[in-house]
């Protein structure tokens, strides 16, 4: 039975990748003349700024992970260097064999620091849920700004509803987290402990993930400028919003390594291949190439760094309680 499930998983993955390949083949074939007619002049200043924004988004996500671990753990706090090594070295596995393995590697590596496996998993899932929710909300609002069919009153109503939902989630985070933990326990068919999450830490993580989302979407806009696309005022939120929603879809597409092709297809569809020609085809590919370069660079540094930090992790003492 496990072998049959594995074969089915790989078969579905191949089918999805094949469909994505056919989509892009047809899109490039139908828009080849507009692509050839475009005169691209790479601007390395904009590309460098785009890379810096993408790097800042990754570092902010790492900081959010570190704050979660240190806020809930009874061990001595992890330094940012240790957090960077753990998150970015394991993050390389999202391309092969898949995202889930990055969590497993973190649990294995941080066990030497005395950190519970359930805590590492909890910190990852909580930050992932926050990042996906904020990206989805921001993407919807940006697409609303880009659309000529969405009135200002409807856009204001959408924004108010999303803010209200976020405030409710913060105020009632404890029962919501208990419900989420119980649902996850049923899904995984094993007991997942529920951690008491301070309100102040949750608000801080919201701010961190919002900054990370803003940096990631700004990086995509700068990529457009870097490869020679000059966007109109309505195209700017369109590109940024489509990137965020495509990124959410790529994360949720667990069967596709790194969400490769899924994010790019969603971006192309949302931007509009028929109306924008080369823009929705080349920008997603450029953004993916830039993102993978940052991932590989950070991953290489993290792997080199982890050799030095492993010894310090294994020698950590439990955090002293303040009432002792």
C-alpha cells in the first residue's frame, strides 16, 4: 500500500508538471512575436535592489521563526546565526525531495540543542500559516486595486473585512490555536501538543510577516524594472498581487517540488497572457530564477555555517527559570 501511494503521488506530480509545461509552451508559442519584438535592456541596479529585497524577505522569515522558537522554548535562546543555519540549510530540500523534509531536518539538527520536535514543527506551521494568510489577504487587495471593475467602496469594504478578521484572530488566538492543534492531531493521527502563545509575540510575528510579504512583493516589481518592463500604475499592484497569490498556491502544491511551475502559471493567468503579452511569461520566470539564486546562496552559507554552530548547539544548557 505505501508503494502504491508513492507511485500515485509521483504520477500526479508528473501529470501536473506536464500540464504546466503544455500551458507555457502554448503561451510562448502564441506570444512569440511580441516577445521577439520587445527590446530588453537589463538594469543591474534594479536587479540588485530586487535581490536585496528578496534576501530581506527571507531574513525576516528566519527572524520570525527564531522569535517563535525562543518565545516558546525553555532552553537558552537560539542566536540568529544558529537560526539562519537551521532554516536555510534545511530549506534547500524544498526543491528536492520536498517541503516536509525541511521540517524533519530541522527537528533532527535541533535535537542536539534539546529542542522538542513538536516545538520545531509548531513554530514552522504557525509561521507558515501567518505568512500564507497575510500573502493571500495582501494579494487579494492588490488585485482589487489593479482591477477597473472593483469600486473604491467595495475595495474599502474588502480591506475592512480582512483587517477585522485579522484582529479577531489575534484577540481569540488561544482557542483558534487549540482548534488548529486538535485538527492537526487528527490529520497526522498523533498527538500534537498545544503551546501557550503570548499575545505580544503573536502581534510581533504579524509585523514581521507583513514586512517579509512587502519585501517579497516589492522584489517582484523591481524585477520587472530590472529586465526592462515599464509598468503602468495599474500593472504594479497587478504584478505584485499575482506574485503573492501565486506564491501561496506554490506553497500549497505540496506534490510539486518547490512549487515550481505552479506559482508561475498562477501569475501568468492572473496578469493575463492575452492582454499583457510577454510580461506574464517572462516576469514569473525571472522572479523564480532570482528567488532560487537567493535560496541557493543562503543555503550554501548556512551549510558552511552549520558545521561551526553544531558544537555550540550540542553544548547548550537549559534556560534557567526566573523563580529559581
